C-alpha cells in the first residue's frame, strides 16, 4: 500500500502543475486535494508500519508485586495472553468472570464459606491477592476480605455498568476481573473486597 501511494504521489505534482495552467479553478482545486490526500495516506501507512514494528519489539512490562511466601516484594512481568489462550486455560465460568467481567451467583462459589488458612491467588496468573487472615463473613454469599496482601498486587477502576457506580478490583499482573470493593467492611480498613470464587485459587497453608 505504501509503495503504491508513494508512486502515485511522485507522478501527481506534474499533473497538478499542468492542471493549474489549462484547467478551470475547480479542476485545479481537485488536483490539489488529490495530492493532499495521497500524502496523508502515505503518512498513515508509514505510521501503521512503525506501530506494528513497535508492538513486535516492545519488551515485557516489569511490575512490583508482593509475595506471601517470600514475605517481601519482587519484580515480575505483566501477563498478556490471547482470548484463545485464556479459553484453553480456564473453565467457562472462570473465563466469563475474569476475562469478560462476569459475576458468579451468590452462595454458589467454592470459597465463600471456606475457613481454612492459606493464600488466595489469581486463578489466571497465580498472583497473590488475599490471605485467609483478612477474610470475614459478610453475609453476601461471596468471599470477602478487608484488605489485599499489598496494594501493588491489585488495581482498581471505576465501574459504571448496570446503572451503578462501583469500584472494580482487578489483578495487577494480568488484569483479571476479581470483583468490587465497597466501603462497608470491618476495621481496620472499613473496606469489603467482594470477590468471585471463580477468580481465585486457594493455596492451603502447609
């Protein structure tokens, strides 16, 4: 495409110059506009090639995460997969919840009444999210926590879907949808991280 645009642009100036001498004003304007269009198309084509090259050569994005097992922070990389790769890895419910921002029905998830000690990880990438010590009975039918293992391990965004204004909670490593956070939780934070069991993978304390 770019080669054709440049070839056409190379021939156009002479034709436009001829039009300016022998054709009426409308033809002159049409020729000038045609030249401008060819140049614009050539610029767009060049930028598209540059963007594709940048996407291919872009390296992994480093992020800071907290590890419960290591009891400290470490540097990791963002996890990016295609939709087909996520579908192959996850169950249908896990995919709908984590990748399509769905919500499991209350009182049906695997962990809403789990009382064992351990760590709740992201089902998509294994990122540590919550520890059992911060889990509490909210009566909502979803596993609820009053704080994550570290603020670096999650990310939040405003969610205005379904005519409501909520705060969505996502995994900071793979951006899986986890649930929402509300300001009606217990002390010491006053927050309730209302999570989907389908977004979590529980690792029992050894």
